[in-house]
């Protein structure tokens, strides 16, 4: 597993960013806390000697899925639904800066540190893309396909809800004029 102190620091960052995501009233800020959580999980994958999973975590989740989330948030107009003023509060800036700095420090320390004892290293597991693909498509075909269908259903639901909301706004605006 590597250094347990590094694991606990990363775990605290992941928990704090998840709590920040839940506590934030602005949907965009919640999405950004979720990005920090995804990046922290990617660093945890690096600590566990799974660099391919770390890259997939960043590109798929922090990249593609978060673009989808932000698209949905902006399509539904959820970023304007709160009554808060624009900009971050002081505690949010402090929390974001602290968590970002700790994440960078932990990442750089983990990058520089080399395990000296053989007992400290994790057992070797083939984490190559070919081995991962074989494992994914041999043993987990149904969950993989089910995830694709669920994401498609969610996207169709967002489009339907967005159209209903826009149609209701157009009808309301047409009656007032």
C-alpha cells in the first residue's frame, strides 16, 4: 500500500472534498469539489502502483464525466437556482487552497520517496491496459453494458427535463406578454 501516512492524508482530502461537494449550495462549486475528489482518488491509484487506472480516473471521470455534469447543470439552469451571491466565501477559498496545497505536497512527496524495503511494496499485479481490458470484458461484460445503458438513460432524462422546463418558461412568458 505504500506509506500509511500518505494514504490517510489522501483519505482526509477525499473526505473533505466530498463534504465540500455536499455542503456547497452552488452546483458549479459542488462539481469542482467533485473534480478535486476525483483527482485525489487518482493520486491514491498512483500510490497503489496502478498508473493506468490513475490516468483513466483523470481522463474519464475528472474530464469527460465532469464535462457531462457541467453540461447538465447549465442545461437545467441549476447554477442560478441558489440565492447566494457570486464568488467564493472566505472559508471556501481557505479550504480549497489548503486541500490543493496538501494534495500537491503529498503527490510530490510520494513521487520523490522510494520504498527501501521489499516488504513495504505492494505485490505485483498486471495493470497494463491489455490485462485490464481482458479482465473487464471477460468477467464484467454485463455491468459494463449496464453502466452504458444507465448513462444513456440519464442523458435522455436530462434532455426531456430540459425541454419541459424550457417549454414551461416559453408558455409562461407568452401568457404574460
